[in-house]
C-alpha cells in the first residue's frame, strides 16, 4: 500500500526533524515572507540580589480583543504581575469574521488561543466576565462563564492598575424585535450561527409542498447597516449564492434575494465617494437590493418594517433571516462604572490623551470601550501663552514662541491636522497669516490665530486599527514606565510644572478596506489614494496580517483559502 | 512586499490552471496514492425511443450515515428516481469522531456534504426526519429540522421502495440522570460539545478561590463504556492532557483524573485477549483509572453512582463531566414501525438475508437500524433434503448431494463458518464424519451431520464496516435488478421453485481497530493476526479511508494532522 508507506516515511521524517516540518509548512504558507519562528520564551521574574521576588504591581487587563490582545502582546515589563480577565479565551481576528459566515474561512482559523500568549509572557488568565468595577477600592467583581449546567461563580479581584478593553456590544437603537429576531455579527459564535442559519434556510426552502411565496420568504436575506461589516457580509453572501448555491441548491436559487438597508444616504459613508459609488454600482450589477435612506422600525418573527426617511412611509416585508450590523453600544458594566466616576451624563467612557479614564485613578481604557476626550487648544490658550511668555511681557517674541511650538503640536494633534488642511508648513506660518509680519504676538492675536484649530478635532473611529494601535501604545508606555517617571518624554505641561511622562496617543491611519465580494476590495489609503480591485484584496490581507497575528493563524487562513479554492465551500449544517 | 506578490502570482497561476492546483494538493495529501479525480458526471435519465421519460420507481432512502451513504454512492441504476430524507445533510466519518473531541481533527474535516453526492448522481435530498413509516400505504411522514425560531413543517412522501438506514440512538438502559447529565458521542455536534466542555472544565478549574476538592471534582472525567469508542475517547483525552494541558494549564494539571467504567470483566471485550490485556496495561501505565465489573446506577448533576457487580456495593463519586458510550438503542420511528408490521416483540428490526424487512413489502433496512434474521438450516432441513432427493428415493446419492452443496453454502453462511471451525475442507467431509463411508444418506443422518451448524450463527456487530458493506451490497443488487429478475443469480429456493434473485448478503470482516492513544492502535485482522503499534495506526487509517471517503475528506484530515503536529491543539472554547 503505497499511500501507507509514504505517510509512514513522512511521519518518521517529521518525528526525527520536527523543525523541518515547521519550516516546510511555514515556507509553504508564508508566501515567501520572512521566516521567523521562535519557541516560547517565558519572561523571567525579576529577582532582587538576595533572590527574593520584588513586590510587583498587579495589572488587571479586561478583554482579549484587539485592544487587550495588542496590549498584552507588546507588554514586556517584568515589574508587572499581569492578570487577564475575559469571558473569551481567545483573540478573534474580526476583519475575517464575515468570511466565516459562508465558510470561506473557518472560525477556528481566525482565533488565537490566549493561553498561548499567557504561557509565552508568564501572564495569568481567568475565563470570566468583569461585572463590576469598584474604582474606589481598586477591585473588580468577576463572574465565571457558565459551564454547561453548572452554576456560575462570582469572585473579587484586586488591582493596582486596571486596563479596560472590553469592547462594545451591538446597538439595536431599541428597535423592537431586533434582539429576539436578528442575528448579530460581532463574535465567532455569531458567525457560526449565521452560517448554520444560511444553510438551514436553503434546506428549508428545498422542502416539498412549499408555495413560491414561502420559498421567497425563507430565502430573503436582509442586512441592516451599510457599514463595512454589513457590506462585506452582503458581498460574501452574494458570492456564496453565485459560486456555490447555484450548484448545490439549483432548484431554489431563483428565489433568493439579498436586501441591504441603510438609514444614511449612501453605504460605506465613511469612505471616499469614489468607493461608495463603485460599491453601490457593483451591488446593483450583482442584483443586491440596496435601499438607502431607509430606517428599520421593527422586526417581527416574519416581517421587517422599514420607514422611508424622506416620506415617512412604513413598509413591511416578509423575510427569512436578518443580520443586524449597525453601530455599537456601551456594555452595562461600563455604563455602571461611568455613573460611579461621574461620567454618567456622557454617551461613552472618556479618557485623556494618555488613555487614562477621566475621574478615577489607575484605570486605563482603550478600543471601542472608550473615546479620547481630546483637550481643546482654546481651553488652554491662556495657560499656553503665559507658559511661553517667559519674560512675562504680555507678548511672545520669536524665541519664546519657538520654545513651545513643538510642545503645542505634540499636546494638541488637531494643530497638525489644521495646518495640513490649510496647507501650511508650520505653526509659524499660521501665526504669520494672523499677525502679518509683526515679530511680537499678543494674546489676542495668538487666540485668533489658533481659533479654528479645534474644528479639526475628531473622535477616532471604533475600528480594530485604532484599538490595536492603542494597545501597542499603552504597552510601550508601560514598558518604559520606570524610565519615563525619572525622565519624562512627553510635551510640556502648560497648566502645571515639568513635562508629561509620555507622548499622548497619536493615531496613524493606515487605510480602510471594504471587501466587496468577487475578490474585489476597495481600499482607502492615506493621501487620498483609492484603490479598488484584486490587488487591494491582497493589500488588505497583508496589512491586517501584521504583527499581531501569529504564523499559525496566517497559515490556517491560507490553507482555508486553498481548501475552498479546490473543494468549494462546505454546505454541511454543523 | 514579497509575500503579496508571491500570493498574487500563485493566485493567478491557479486561476489559469485550476486543475494544476487540484493536482498539487492531491499529490501533497494523497500520500503517493493513485490520483483519481473526476468532475461530477450526473447520470442521464433514461429516455425511451420517442424521447419520453420512462416511469421510474421511486426509491426513498432514510439516513445519510454509513449504510445510506454507501448505498447512495454505489447506486447506479438510471431506472430509479432516488429521494433521500435525512435530518443531517452530511455524511459523518464516525471512526474519527473521538479525535474531534480534543481537536486532533476538525469536525468539518470528517463530514461530507450530501448535496455534493446528490448533484453528481442526480438524486434529490430533503433535510427532514422520517417520523412515521406507513408500510401499508407505502408512504412516510416527515418532519423538517427546526430552523431557528421557525416552526417545523410536516409532509408526506410516497415511495415504491423504501431503504431504511436511520441508525440507532445511544442506549442509556434507563439509568436515571444519564439523559440530563451525560454527554453522548454519536454525532458531530456531540463531539463539538464535548470539546467545548473539556476546555471549559479547565478554564473553570483555573478560576481563583477554589478548593483543591472543587478543582479535582471539575477535572474528574468519567467515561462509561469500555467499547472501542469509550476506549478511544479516554485515550484521546489522555493525550490531550499530556501533550497540551500540561503546557496551557500547568497549574491545574495535577488535579485531572480520567475514570473508565465498564460493566463487563474487560474493556474491548469483543477483541482478542492480547489486545484487551495490552490496552488495560497501557491505561494503567497512563494513569487512567480503569474500573471493570462496575455498573453505573445513576448520575446526578454532581455525582455518579456505580455498583460493583460482584459485591453489590454502591459507590458515589463527584465528577466534572461524564461521557456515555455504551450500547445502542432503537429509534422511536423504528419501534413504531415494528409494532405495525408485527415485529413488536423483537428487540431490533429484523430483515432477511437480502436485507428485506420481514413482514412487509418493498422495505429494506441496513446498518445499526436492523439485524439480519439468519435462517436456520434445521428449520429447512426437510425441504433441503426433499429438494435434493430428485429421485424421491428417501436417500441422497453422491450426485444428488453434490447438486445442492453449493446452494446450501450460499444460502446458509453458518455452514462455512462451521466447516472452518471444524477444519473440514467441505461439506462432503462433514457428511462423511457422520455417515462413515456410506454413499447413500438418509434424512436422519443428514440432519445429524448438520445438527451443529446453526451454533455458528451470529448477529453482525453494529459497526460502520457492516453498515457500509450492506449499503454497497444493496446498491449492487439494485443496479442489477432488471438483469437478475430475468436471470436470477442467487441460490436454489429450497421451499419454492427456481432460484433467489440475488446472493444473500455476506459480511467480510476486514479487521477491527482500537486506537489507544499515543499514536498506538490495536488491530485485529482476519486470520487471528493481531498488531499493536504505530503501523496499525496507519493501517487503521488506510482501511477506513477507502472508497467511501472523498479526496476532500482525506486531504482535510491530513492537513488537520499537519496543523496539530506543528501548532498543537487549539484551546479556544468555540
């Protein structure tokens, strides 16, 4: 039996040279990239001269998503005792989640078990959900995930420093019936359920003795929300219908319909207009029923009701399956925490530019959980002026002004954005435009020059990219904590003495992607560069498959693609 | 970006030469075996001379397991209109199911979507469960699988011929609490649930503030049933503990315990004694707590109670998770059907040697659903004798005897087994031993010679091997139905005129396998050949990976093995 003996030989070869096997697969899957593979190297605990462990600060990290996982990946400071609490014992590579809904990629291929990272880093992990943050006592209340038919367990945990990265929950905007009848697309389980539900829809529509209306109802897929997730899911579903359903369910294919509902004027409205137009045209060509300016007002078990925003007219339509992917909402534990720390009136948890939660001590928040409450230049304008006015003359000369320029730009990112928008080379030009050629500037001119700067303030989008950059930023701050406490590297404190410990967080936009199906992806890159097509698809993957994702995930995803390419998508309903 | 351009080049290459991609993967995965790949070739419908479709017989097949899937794979007769009804739209390669419980193999890799086969063969499939067989009206009642929050649908279906291959359900022997608290291991969902539950157990045991007793309880895994499935699951679980848990849950590893309970004297009691002994010793070495001669009498949410058979003493122990894999029970739809056709007193549905259900017309049953009610030689002995005694002399001469020898052996498989056991070359020797050297045999001597033959009658085991051979056998009968109706190829009818249409079903035992963990498999092969070790592991796979399983399944399983080998098992709880 030749197959037998080959396998056996291969087996004993790999048994003898395990690293050869690793290399073989890596070189197969890495696509010619750099080969880097190192076994786990747990951090050694810091020991004092007499061999005793030093008392470490306990850092508790809530969440294992983009923010938390990125923070943990980059954290490298042996002086912290790190404890991770998350109900999900894996990191989920969310950009590929829509691909899981039709089996282009397997859910297991886009998750990274957190225990692996814990082992490598010497961190602790507890599979539990934080249900209450008690900031005044520096302690959290956790509840264990409910294992089958066993009771959940509650327990307290102390912290010295808390890093909150619990993400957000889907936002139904209190639309009646959504919670009960719609699918969401945020977690791996959601994607698996959608996959099962899509296949079940086709199986149900293939049953005998159904009327045409019934089949049409069952196979009417409604996607609510024209953001990247909703658009990508619609596109993936369309691909599945065209590439696979036509073959495996030929008799019911004609009854399928995809409706994409968006309350705004256009889908992908955060993207460049060219992309929006391309996507809308492509969807039209594909036969996806695109309804913009339509708001969902209710979902029953059988019908979805939408309101045409212009006319107020309400239309109800039968549907088979609804996927809800519009906006994010705040988690109850964060809501409660906000009340506690005097942020009860805000829509979302606020941090300063160093990701420290406002109104409490030693708590950081990042990712979709929080937004940075960027300080306005106008609030601080007097302080800035008096700080710069070393001679206390009431005016700034060139030298005085130059001494704070760099700090202003570091402290207030909106300044640079404003200069860029006005196409000015530096802040001196801005001043010049307000003050003519005068070399001395008084407070009024200074105010006037900077008066419009704050219009450039923007909240960062709730994306994986932001969360992961914040995680990395925070970890790097933690890594140099001791050094920077002695020698601060941040900008000048305008309202106090000395300098800030760290540079504030600065987001670098590497581009946004919107996969549009048919192996086409729209990409919006920095510098107004828009690209649509196959090459963007690959660019998209290359960008996301950056440092956070392991070789394991990369090779699993590639092998899933190969599998799908050869065998098609699997239609088994498991 | 080199990775990008490589992928792009590979992509366009495979796009241009898709068959090259297929060949590439196949030659990678097939282990040097024969490369056979053909695209789907749907059967053409038979047309009469004037282009009209002939009226075809409608064959309804219930079930998509080993029996049903094998039948469908080999069925090749264009005169049948085939309709498959099964609640599971895939075939499940059950021998690898225990490997799914710890992630050695993915569930999706060992399933074969049935829609693929349907398309290739031009058969119809309906995802529904048969809930009632109405044999007198040749019709079945089906109920659709309940799609999320939608109501199930019921409908009738007519048949001309019914093939029942619905398998069996787990047998709890009415032990209280088993249904509610134990896991089973029969379906893909079961294996996935067990996998999740095992990981959850470790996460729960890792929670803070637990006593040692609580951790020990959570990590006490109990397996009930020392048959191949229970043994393999225990072995796989043990491998998981040793190879992975030690690394990812180092703090709780010491609290784990596996108990294997078996009511009989030994585990694997259907195997050769050498295998049983080897397995028991290996389990002892591995630290698996093996308790034979112990019967489970009850399972509560926290405790499992066992009775020592010898002493009657009942012991209750705390446990974390119970997997029940002992024996199979009859499905309700079959139970009801048996009452209907007068088999209500039997333990299991009976068919004749041609797999036709006894007591009704045009219904066949195979696999775990039914057993063959083998006819005794002694019941027919007078008929056989009189049929052979062409001269009606009251004795058989050599020539008369010879004329029926072949038919007897074909009709009654126990004869050959008996001869083999007695080490006799043929039936003539048997007669000689009873009759000395007399050339004429009377009925009494004839009876006496064959009197012990029926002791060799055995029910076939409820295995995948039997079901798949029965499916193939039945398909081949159906394929040559028209030919054999004109020219029967079976043995002489002793009680009627002419010959039987087909040879009766004859089971060929290709060996039994029991994977014992640590890449060791015990194999019992025909001719008392027993093999234990790595080579049997490969043999085991080669045998099962026979014609039924597609290249897709084969390559997926191999790639899962490669993944596990390189990256270890995944501990994400999805």
